[in-house]
């Protein structure tokens, strides 16, 4: 599984880009330097196997 995170200036919330490729998730996230809350939201529920 690959997670692609695109930081986007001016974006208000996380958006699923829905590329449609098996095993690849692509998200756009607000580009907020030093904001750990955004990373917490993105990574909630993800674990390494």
C-alpha cells in the first residue's frame, strides 16, 4: 500500500483524490507548516505491518 499526501495551499480540509489505482491512496491536505493536528487526522488508523 502506498499513501501519497499532497500539501495544497488554501485547502480547508482533507480530500481523497481517488486515483483509482489498486494499492495506492492519494490525498490532498491543507498545507499548514508545523500543524501536527493535520498529520494526526491523516495517519489515524494506519499501522505498519
